[in-house]
C-alpha cells in the first residue's frame, strides 16, 4: 500500500472537489484537506448561474458549458443526488446594449430581442421596462449546495480521503519540490500538491516568497420564499439578478465589495437587493425573507482564473481565482488539472491562465 497519496488538494470548494473527482476517476489516489467543512465558503454562497454558452472565442467557457450537463448526469448516476442543473434560460436587460450585443455576436451566443408583448407572454409576473430586453435560451442554473453534496459524495465513493477541519498552515520545500504540508492536525505528504483555496490563496503562497494578486470580493445574497414559482427564467439587470428555483424560492444577488475577509451582510445592500427584486417582480412583495448571506469571491485582476504549475516548483499546482465564474468554470478546470497532473497535454491552451502572468517573487526572498 502506498504510504502517501499521488495528490494532496488543499481547499474543498467547487474547484478542489471537482479536481479531486476528476483525478480520482483517472485512478490517482487523492487526499483533500479543508480547514472547515468542504463546500462551505464561496462555492456554497454563489448563485449557481451558468451563463449562455459561447460557441467560439472563449475556450474555457465553451468546454465547461459542454461538460456541465454530462457531469450533472454522472454525479446523479453515481450518487443519486440531483444537483438541480436546469437550462431555465435567462432574460437580460441591457442599459447600453451595443457592446454586449457585439460580444454575444462575436462569441456566437444565442440571443433574441424581446418586445413588450413577447416579454409579457413569456413571463407575465415580470415588470421590467420593455427597452433592450433579451432572451438568452442557453442560460442555465445549478443549486450550489446540492452540486457540492453530489461532488463530495462522488469523491468519497471514489476513495478520495476528505479531511475536514484540517487547515494547511504552510508548505515544506526542498530545492524545487514541495515535500509536505504542515496542517493543524499534523504533516501531510504527497507526490503532487494542488492549491485550491479560493480567496485565501495569497496567504499560502506568501511564505514561499510568491505574491499572487487574488483578493476577496464580497457578494451578498437574499433568499425569498414565494412558496410557488412566479417565473422561471433567470433575470439579469446589470450586476443584479434573480434566480428562480422550481420550489418557489428566489435568490437575489448580488454586490461586489472590496472589504477584505469580512462576511457580514449589511442593511444597505440587503435593502437594495430586496427593492430590486420587488421592482422586477411585484408579486415578490409578499414573499418571506428566508435567509441572507454573503460569500468571498476569489477576485483576479484580469478576471481569469489561475490554472497551472507554480513557477519554480516541479510538484506544486494552482487552481484558484475564478472570481464570478467558479461554479461555471469548475468542470473545465477539473479536466485541465487532471491533464496537468497526469503529465498529459492539456485539453486546451493554458497560456491565458498560467499563474506566472501575474505572480511576482518577493525581492528579498531566497529559497
Ligand atoms: C454571492 C456570490 C454569487 C456568485 N454567483 C456565481 C454564479 O452565479 N456562477 C458562478 O459560476 N460563480 C458564482 N460565484 C463565484 C463562485 O462561487 C466562486 O468563483 C467559486 O465558488 C470559487 O470556488 P473555490 O473552490 O475556488 O473557492 P471556495 O468555495 O471559497 O473554496 C475554497 C476552500 O478552501 C478552504 N481553505 C482556505 N484556506 C485553507 C487552508 N489554509 N487550508 C485548508 N483549506 C483552506 C476554504 O475553507 C474553502 O472551503 C459567486 C460567488 C458569490 C460570493
């Protein structure tokens, strides 16, 4: 029996869990350590919107959009857990349509302009201004807590050793290799190490003399329960959105706040979210406010995630910084990390995502 696993994954959000699942499917032995319960940070907090899929010009998004329905079916077959994946379609209101329409056209995203009558027929409960309203039939959604539960269960069934309440406090090095991870419960060894710690990634790299500009960006959410479905399309107006669930719940998002590691919800943000929801769907005025929460998105300056080897190390890899798109991009991230750790050519070019594009080495640091 092997004394240490092929891979230690640090962080059990959607990124760490998806990578663990894909690596375990390849037959690699995987340990995953999370300092809390896996799937309890940004991945739990997110809205689960999967934007309308592009047909060209955005390879990571294209691959993820192809893989999400397959992954959902596989997870259901393996675990019996439905992740709530549903191509519910979206309705988006654009204040300044030209740039967005140019982008949709260049990427081959399917859309249709809606007239006032068309909108009323499609979604009678919506009270949106009729100008510049577009239907995006390919927009989909997933229920994050269900998806995370399915991933965790599928990992366990494939013998991933999941360690909850196990915080990695540092990495031990020898020359260009990571030799172990110091944790709150002892040292963990592995052949390869994958950092998937979302908004907390910077703190793990700094002791290695590496600076990576991932920062927490808070997003607040309010959850209403109308007890019956009032509308079925996801509604997007600027950075605000409504995600209707089949059971009558409606998730209202969100804010983008650069406030550090502060997960409080605030009176102003929740007031604004509720006002937006009731303005867009007046019948929501009588819905119960079930819960409000916030999560910390792993913000990346160019909004692209960091996927690839950490420069200077043979066996240290990174999958973090997915900002607003971590749920959407998790299937392609898992496949790319699987290819890298199996030392195979990746399914698509990693160039736009390599950590060294924005990673700097502290001047005084010597390894
Ligand atoms: C309000 C909101 C709405 C969003 N909506 C969407 C959406 O509609 N669609 C979409 O695609 N994305 C959305 N996102 C973004 C998405 O949720 C994130 O990009 C994604 O969850 C990031 O996943 P992750 O696994 O990298 O990070 P996380 O889920 O934060 O996971 C990181 C994990 O690492 C663990 N960890 C941290 N440090 C350590 C350590 N030292 N040792 C061990 N474990 C550690 C943490 O406990 C955590 O479990 C939203 C996010 C928010 C907050």
